């Protein structure tokens, strides 16, 4: 940072993001807002069953309707890459639509003479009715991996629906209504298969398996795990069988020793619900083909990092795709690289010789296919010393993992506990149970929100029981500096235990400073005296909680051009999902060359415009990753401006400084100078590294392609983030809240909420406040109202809309909320910035659980969401929980 | 309390209690099935205007101060007409029906969920969508100005609905308390949950509106 002089001119200031006026005037175009000549529409046929095999499909009546253009089945999709070590998928046949009479059988010899993996299998009989399961394929090869059959990866359409609402086929017609009418005329015969909604039922001896391959995910595939009758008898008595068999095991230290040292032990059964992401914009997409390229208007969180995924789903090369996504109506993890279903209009359009195809996804469809946060059923035991120090944690968390893969939120939850409480002895055991429910993926702080809601009320309970202040107990246990954390997998049997097995460490942790700042702002010492006090029918609960999550990655690229017209054009491969990181991090380049923001433009959201390689817009990585990349890019640009100035005006490059789009001798801004426009002209004359003819070899191929498309346009700044980093970057949040619980009705009001973030240097206050509060309120929604519900008998989804699993409204939160940041820079980032999107949510959910416990008693509320009747009934029963976490799943 | 015994939210426009609103929606025949979310392009043989109960299809609508001639099916919602017939895609559809408010437009100055209003019921009424809020010379409406000044909203998919709901609310209560305003626009969901900043912006919008 030798060349820049904090305090910054742009960083840390409020400004208007370059997309805002378009948004507020209705000009901003999201995927569904695009139209094209001749556009036709697809509708999806969704599975009415939670698990079944498609035996036959008769679409003849539908396809005979005038205005109906075609049907898409699973077999129309390219095979996803097989899992490591897995034999290749059988070619052709699986899931193919019934071929017309006389046509060559699906599953004809594979093109290119690839060794047939299923030689001898009755290929011709493999109609959609008799899908060759991967198990069959594996059984026919000698190279089957020892761990079991390979799992079929999820593709956009399927012939073995694994959850109600999974898309089976798509029909294209002149209108949506016509496509929907055509779907009504399709006859499908299903063979019902066993299904699982409640993970515990699947662990019961004789209980159903969510997949034909097994019931639990065990790397690399699946296995069948049933608990003993004795284990299940404990569950039936409402007691978690903490000695039962697990799949995932991680640990550190010696928990037996840790519990021996403890003066207080708290043990808790616990359940959290599954929630849908529900971004307000569904995963709509529109596609057409032109000149051999696919043009796709989609809704995605990331742009640069959606290209490879989408090209793979469609089965084309990356340079055959133009992705346009300038505005995305939220994602929260559900659209990290877009959505697999974007391939549906793309492939349908291909079938129709490139005709534009629109696929609108309704709210109900979005709730089915739009991904979820996995629910937990579990048990935790924590040991504390008298002073509040956590001595040991033992956690057993069963995750409702959906049908396709281990989600792993539960292991993340455990790792975060090891970070947040710096516990020397900890064990995590987990099972990711296959369930026939909408598939999970990362939802804003996957495992992080659950960690706060699970552990933080136990910390508060310990503080109450030990007579320790609730802020003090968190400071006592919390991380600071480059705190070490993380759990380790078990060693192979008989292996010697190495002296220092490597664990992770953070690049910075200022949670204690956040707690101090928050306590002062919240007037903690005074307000905590009110906690638990009753006035009339209302009890006040006052609480504090902390949250943490990853907050940055490294190694991405930046790209910018100073044009001869004097403008600085900053290219960003970042998606515009609403976090403002797209433009907040662009400002770093402007800052480095002291350029007025008004003379800068940001280019984003269209891969034909030359976008550099980016981080994914997930994991709260972007602000950290792209302040680094754009710092490197800004320094590259600065150096080149200085070099050109020295060439033309004499002296050495380091003699030159710059401001207001001019470069001049240091200390002499009024003397001889060159405008950036002139510098750009000279760069074009000089060529080489200056105008993009030569770029660093280390750049990602996407950045190289983008630079090549911009060669000769002006002075190019381009760089990869090669800056060092020692550790993993995490951000932290201290949350404070006050609730008021009506003990007669159970209705509770959140009176006040304060979030204080350790996010390093503040980039954009308006945006940071929005993230701290927005995350906090989403955490509140998890605790208060959101939930997917199923009929356990039929596996049918009952909550399919916003009203059924309602996110918070303006009236469910405090009328006025405050926020702050500790503003201590992260030493591993040249700007000092860290991410905030996810660290904000866990503290928000946790602090409401803690405040409710402060009002109604510890251990009364052991599952979420907390509805008023749960409180009222529990209090009427002397504090006995209304729902047993283990015996009442729904 | 309003006459029908339901509590008016503080500051709610007189006469539009929730129950009255629901009644009016039902009276307007807006409780259509899921097919309302679908729309039909013009196809030979698909024209149902000869069916019993059909209505005149080519109608004139007063939208954003312009008279627009448009071919409207009898089961077509205002959101569909705006977005898919008139190209006014600033109005967003966030849910299947009347849950999120992203499609809010003004009908004779009153905010309506346009996904739950049949287009045929608004003939002769003045409709304003997000595209019609700024002046023809581009000067932003005070609500829009306040959003820009305060960097309101995140993904902004809900923004057009919120802006229209606020613009409508401020016409009936130009000087609301924060609580009144929150009640007045609480029928709009923001999934990014940027509510605190939205309310900050909208309180500023009320100030700007009064000054304008």
C-alpha cells in the first residue's frame, strides 16, 4: 500500500451504485424481462411423487397439438462428469423417451467407438421403463470402486424423481398456457419407490431408504445405515442415542478429559427445520442460438463462475456461450453458478434450430426446485469451567440432506463452534441422511446460521447458571488474533498420532472488540437488568450472541482500461446479486489511480463484453477477493501510467503522482501533466503490455480472452491477485437484541436489534448496513416463521409458497435498527476489507433464540421455528417443550 | 377501528382496511386460478372470444398518462398486460398471487397488486407503473430520489413494488410517522430484508415529497 495514502477518497464513502437508477426506474432488465422475435415457452412437468421410477411416457397426444413444438427428457442432457473413480455411465439408454416405432433403439452403439461399459447388458430393453441404474453399470465392470456404486449426479430432468416437484420433462409451445395444456395430455406411468421425509425414520431398522443405493451419504457414495432397536427405543422415549453409529467423525483433543474438567455440563436435544432460499426472482431463463453460440439470459449470483457450469450442463465449450445476467433478484446461495434448469431452455432452443425459448419458473416451482437449507436433528453436550470457559463439546448432528449428495452443513456447524469457542476438546459425529425432499445447497452461511441457533443459547444458559456476564463469557471463549480452529478427521487405525496435526487459523478476529463496541452502543450493562422481568403479561428478554463465517478467497483477476476519452472502464466478472460488491470493489482501482468516480464506468453482467475471472459470489468471498485483485490491477495500472509519464516527460516512473485523471510530477499537480486520455493514446501507440497485447501468463484463460477482446482500446490494467495470505479469512458479528414475550399468548415482539461487525475496513457504509441488517433479519426469519412442511404419509409438500413459509415482513422486526463496525483492517488484505454477507445471519438468528430463552427459561425452546403457540403451550405446561425434537418431526 | 370492525393499521388510507381490500379484490373477480400466471400468444384457433361470457378484447387503457390500445383476454391480469403486452417489465412478478407485492402499481392513485387485478376491471382508470413515476424530462419522483440518495434496496426485485406502494401511501398520508409508514407499506416483501434502509429512504421520500 506504499503508493496509496489512507484515508481513502472513495473507499469507506457512501455513493450511488451504477445500477441503482436503472433499478428504481424499472429499466433494469432481469432474465424474465427479455423478449425475442419468435419466442416460445417451456413448462415443466414436475413429479407428483416423492420417489418413483418413470415406467412409461406417452406424449403423443401432447405433441399432436397445434402450436406444441417439442418435449425434452433427461436423456437429452449431456452426461454429467462421473464422480472420481467411477466407471463411465452407460451410454445412451437411461431415461430415453420411448423411441418411435421402427426407430433405432436408444442406446445404440456409442459414437466414437468408446469401449462399451455395459457390454452384454440388454441395451435395447433399456427404455425409460427400465432404467439401467448405475448399480447395474457398476456390477458389470471389474473396476467398480470398493466403496460402492457411483451415484448418478443430479441433472435438470430425471426419470427417477427423488423428490416431489422434481422436473421430469419439459414441453415447449407457442404459449405457456398451451404448454401447460399439453402437459395435461401427457400420460406417465410411475412405479412408486420407498421414500424418506424424517431422517430418523430412515435410521430405524426396517425403515425406508431415500434412494435405491442406500439411505446415508458416505464418501464417496452411499451406504445403508440402520440404528439398533435399542437406539430407536431411546428416540421413542425422547432421548437421543448419543452412542449410536455415525458416518462422519471429526475431533480435536480429548472430550472425556474435557468433560472431567468441567464444573457445569449442559446437554440438549435439538431440531432445526429445512427452509427454502426463496429469492424474490425465481430461476427463470431465456435462451437462443445465433451463429453457433448459445445466448442465455439467466438469473445467477456469479457471472464469470457460471460460464463453466452452464456450458457443462448444456454440453458445449465455454467459448460457445454468451451469458447475460446484469441483474439478479437475489440468490442467497441458491444460484451460485446459476441453476441446472437453465440448460432446459438452452437445449430446447437447440432442438428448435435456435428459436428463442423462455422458461419462467413460478413461485411454487421455485419452492420445489430452488434449493433448501438442510434441517437438523441432533444432540449437543457442552462442558464449562466455573469461569465460563468451554472445556469440551460433543455434537451429534443428523442432517436432512436431500436426495443427491451429502450437504455437510452439520460439519461446518461443528467447525464454527471450534472457532467461536476456541474449545480444546471437541468431537463431531454426523449423518447426512438421504431424504426425498428438495435438494439442499449452500444457503447464506450454510451451517453457520444453524451453529448460532444451536450453540449460542447454551452459552447464554451456562452464563446464567454460572453467574457470568453473557458478554464476558463470549469474550472469554472467543477467538482473537490469528486464532487456530478446526476439527480433524480420524487417523487410520494404528497410525501414529503426529505431534502437531495442522489446523486452520484465521487472518484476523476482532469479535471481542465488536462485543465491546456493541455492549456500549446497546447499553448492555443497564439493559440486561431488565432481562427476565415481567410487566403485566409480558416478559422482557435481553441477549447477546455472536456469529462467524468465511469471508474471503484469493487468486482471482482484475481488468480495466483507461480509454482515450479519459474514462476508466472497470470490467468485473462479479455477478450483480444485490450485495453491491460488484461496484464497491471496482472502486479500489479508481482509488489506486486517484480517479474521480464520476469518470469511471463499470462493465458487468455480459460475457461478450470481456469480463475477468472472478471468485464465486458466495461464501462471502467477493469483497475480500476482489479488493485484492483490483488492488493488484490498480497498482498495475498506476505503474503503467507512471512509466508512460516518465517516457514522455522525463525522469523516473516513481517521480510521478496522479489525481483528477492527470499524471504529474510528485508535489506539482499544477505543473506539466498528461491527461489520462493522452496516456491512453500513448499506450495504444506503445502497444505491448500497455494496451493489452501482452498480458501476464498467470492470468486465468477467461481474463486472457477478455483482455484479447479489448486489445488496443487504451491503457490496460490487468493482474492476478498474487498477494500472500497466511490463514483463512473469517468475519464476525456481535448481535444484541431485546424481545418482549406475552406469556399468555406466546406472541413475541423483537423490540431492538443491533449488529456490530468485524469486517475489517468498511468499503461502503450504506451497503454494509444493509448486509448486517438483512442477514440478521433472515436469521430472524429462520427462528420465527420459515419452514418447509411435508405430509409424512404421502411425502407431499404442504408449504409451497411465500405465505406458507413466510419470510419476515417490515412488521416482524424492530421499527428502527442500528449497526456498527469495529473498523479494524484485516492484515492480509491490502485494503483491510473482509466479507459480511454470511457472518451477519448466524448472530441474528442466535440472538433471538437467546433472548427468548432469557424471557421464558433455558431449554424450553429446542427447535425452530418458534411459533407463539409453542411458547404458550410450553409455559402452560411448566416449561416442558411443546414439541419433542426427536419424536415430532413435523 | 374501521366500520367493519377490523383494526385499521395506523396511517392506513381511510376506507382501505385489509378486509375492504380483500372484498374489493374478490368483487373484481381477481380470484382466478393458477392459469392466470400463464398467458397465451396469438395463435390461430386459440382465440376464445366467441365463447359464452367473453368480453370485448381490444380495449384502451390509461397507462402512465398514455392511451394504450391493447388486446386483453378476459382472464388476463394487469401484471401480465403490463409486462407482456405493453413491454412495461419494470413491474415484477415475485409470487403466484398476492403474497409479495413486487407487482404493485397505482390504480387511480391507490396501490394494487397488479397480479391480482383483472385488466378488464381497470378500463377508464388511471394506471401508473414504475416506468411512469419519473417526469417525462427524466426528473425522478421524490420516492425514487430518496432511494437513490440512501442506496436503498439490494437485489431490487421488490423495489418497483415498494416504490409504487410508498408513492401511493404518501398521497394519503404525506407526513407519516415511521410506524405509520411501516404499516402502510408492509404488504411488500423484501427477501434481502433491507427493510431498515428502505424505511430510512421512504421517510426521506416523505420529506422530499412535502418539499416538492
